[in-house]
C-alpha cells in the first residue's frame, strides 16, 4: 500500500516547485558557470552536464506536462488554460532557443556568444516556469 505521504510528493504544486527551483539554479549558478570552465574542458563538461540533467529533470518535466495537460482536459478553467499556455511557452523557448544554443556549444560554434545568449534567453524560461508555480498562489 502506498502511503499518503508518497502520494502527496507528486502533486502538481510540488512538480511545479521543482521546476521553479531547477530553473533558478540553472539561471543563477549553472549557466554562468559555463563561462568559468576552461575552454579545453567545456565541451566534455557540457556533455556530462546535459546527460546528468536529463536523467534528473526529464521525468519531472514529463510529469509536469502530463499533470498540466490532464488538468486542462478535466477542468478547462481559466487558470488551467493559463498554466497550459505558460507551459507551452516554456517548451517553445526550450525547443527553439535553448536546445539550438546547447547544440552550438556542443559543436564549439561561437562558444562564448552561445553561452551568453543561453544565459540571457534562459531568463524567459525561468520566468515562465516561475509563473507556472505562482499560479498555485492564485
């Protein structure tokens, strides 16, 4: 039997909070640290970072997509629509801006410029994922 403590671990609010915390850590600590890694090590470091982050954050991100989508389908309130739009904006920014910049870093293409743009553009993702969490306070 699953305890009630376990079932509350995977609430929408807890998943959204995990994304909020992760994005702020990325924005304030991880992405700026890319500039501090020696140029001859950044490609290896970046590859290791990405594979480890995917293992940790991938399931959380997929669970968030599932929970927000199910909420939209079953509730269709203004709030669930707003949450879904914010999530789609977050994923749009991820797929069309962040992922291509990570690929440029992997290919050592305009390394410093790509890192700077990644930091700058990630701020929008950080705000959208923060807004998703803040909807729980409405």
